[in-house]
């Protein structure tokens, strides 16, 4: 039995092969669509990380403004 320690062990769309990863009945590979899906998943991951960094920066600024408004660090 596998032990899952954190969320990094849960499979996501970035590490699962789609239905277009294998050859079709005609013998032609459909890898271009698979590569496009992986590229989009990586791009989405970068965008999520950038948004998280932006939200953390906005939250830190909010907390600093609230401290200043209350006069704690004036």
C-alpha cells in the first residue's frame, strides 16, 4: 500500500498521459496535441505561482498599512 505524505504525491494533469499520447489505429502519433496539453499545464502552473506571489505581496502591504493606520509603528 502506498503512503501519501503530502499533496505532491497526488497525480495531477501535468504527469498523466492523455488519450492522444498513444498511436491511433492508422499508426500516426498524436503527440502534438499531447505536447500542447503539457505546455498549457506548465503555463497554468507558472501563472498560479505568479498569482500566489502577487497575492502574498498584496496581503503584506495590507497588513503594513493597517499597522501604520493604528499607529503601532508610527
